[in-house]
């Protein structure tokens, strides 16, 4: 190490002298400057810009340390390394919200811990790949590939070598990339002066966007800072709303009523609403009709299956709703309805119906849909939710139990050597232990017009 620094100092003695003349006295340690010189082949201008950037970063860090002193002390007491630059960035991003920063850092630490465990788990495979000439630049990605390939080194090696060859080919024949439109614009001296004012006023971000807002605010730093703050609050609010929506949808996923057996159908149900458009692509034969532009036949087929099912179930009020249909004639005990023109979609119609009724009635109402956003809203008004797959499965249980078959034990034996990792995992992780022949059910129940 000492010899490297000595050689570098001798090699770039002239450049170091020039650099010292054009920089302030508060320069970083000598070994750091020598490393920069070596990295940039003695280019004084680039090294000087790096040092200026470092100085600005340190000044900003000092300001943030003063601004978020209490938060940093709390995070340090929780065992977090407050010297890490990302701590300051997160505090600035989330306006000093310690809870949010703590959650993000804990998630990052857990991720690192899991990666370390996985690396230990696949240490032998990693050594083997390294010995076979595979570059292990990003171990996390390679460990992920090993997981996907169930530890098969040959498959991972083949994929990585193909990627390396592609990258080498790109380097040998680089293509000219068109620069981004924003990067083509040259900042004038006035723009740079304005940016310096804005940075001193606490406004940071994309320089082109900031300057645009600055000019819209008649070159007022205070108004620009206020407008940027408002934009930040709007983005934060929108992010919180999205997170709440995702949480609600994820909670909804666990709220569906599962129908694994014939007697699992909810008891004391007086109303059933079928989301017709949502059910068209569950059964292969019905999906093919839709794709062949025979939507009317699909609508009629679902109505006939629902009618046959209700002959056994005796539901008092069975409704089949489509976004837009002209086939409004009842099929047996099934009331076929169209959301259009009163409503834009079936979702809007169902939400309107359920919100107007008492919660006690909704507690005896089943809605068959897999639309998670619709389901999230229907749960709040007390409806019971069933997925279309489970409803069709119950139709088989009620109308044609002979079409239920147990999955074969030798599923894995059917896999050929040509199958990739994804196909193998799909076959090994099939949901459920029973197979329902929906297509045969359609043939038995539905009278298809040729």
C-alpha cells in the first residue's frame, strides 16, 4: 500500500502541485487525493470537481446533522450506524419520520442477513462456479439464480456465460446512444447562479425541473421553496394512499371464502351476484369462445350453468351481471342484467347495490368475483366473497361429481429434461389436490348452437 502511494505521488507530482494552487486549504487526506489521481490518470480538473462535490456533500451532511439531531440520536440508540449516508437521505426524504426510516433500515438489514444465509447455503456451488471461470460480480443475483435452479450449477453457469458473452459483444461493437433531451440542454451561467441561490435556500432536486418552477414563480426563491414543498407533500399523500390501497387489497386476498368441499358453500345465503365479465376466462372452452369473438355464446353458457346449479341450491335471488349485454332474458331462475347504460361497469353497479342495502342483508349475500379492488370495497359492507374458480368447482361438485379427479402422484415423473426451472416449479407447486373438468361440465350442461 505504502509503495503504491509513493509511486503515485512521484508520478503525479506536477498535477498535485497544480491542484494545491487551485484548491482551498481544507483538503482531504493525502492518500484519498492520490487515489483520485490514479483513478482519473492525473486529470486535475476532474479531481478538483470531485473534491468540490465531496465538500458540498459534507456541508449538506453537517446541515442535516444539525437539523435532525434528535432523530439521529434516537436511531443511534436503536443500534443503527448513523455514519451511513443513506440515513441522512432517508430522514430528508421522509421529513424526519424516525419510524419510517427505522422500518426501511430494518428491512435492508433483514435482506442482507437473508442474503448472507443464502450465500452460506450455496457456498459450494459458488466456489464451483468461480473455479469454472464464472465472474461472481453480484453474488446476490447468482444466489437468486441458484435458488430458482434448485442449486443446479450447470444451468446457472450456462445462463451467466451467455450473459457475459452478450456483454462482451456489446463492448466490442458499441452502439451510439442518443443523449437524453434534458442533458442536451446546456445550463447558462445565469442558470448556474440561480441554482446556487436555490440550493442556499434549501431547494434541491432535478435542476431543470427546479429552474422551471423558479421561472414560473417569477424568480422568487421563497415561492419556489414553498411550491416544491407542496409538490413533495402531494407526492407523499399520493404514496400513502397507494400504500393503504395495496394493504386493503392484500387483506382482501385472505378474506375470500374457500369452497373445497360440497358442504363448504356458505349457509343461509339468500342472494348471489355473479360478476359475469370476471368469469369468462376461468374455463378453457369459454375463454376460447371469447377469444373467437363469440361473447354472446359465453354469456349464455354461464347463465345456463348458473341456472342448473341453482336448481340444486335453491337460492332465492340469483343475479348474473355483465358490463354490457343485450341478452337480458332470464335463464331459468337466473336474472341476467346489464350494468350499461346506467353504470359504466359491473363493479360500479355492484358497489351501488350493496351500499344502498342494510349490512344484515349483505351478510347473507355472496358475490362471485376475483376483482381485488371490487372485493376490497364489498368486504367493508359485509358481503361474502367467493372466487369464480371455486364457484365453478362447486358447480362440478353439485352437478357432476364424477368429473372430480385426484391429481396423479407421478406429476414430477411427467417432467422431461427439456423443461426449465419455471415449468418444473409450476408443476411441483400445484394449488389444491383435486382436478375439476370444467370443459366437460360445459359440454354436459350447455346447449351450444352450431
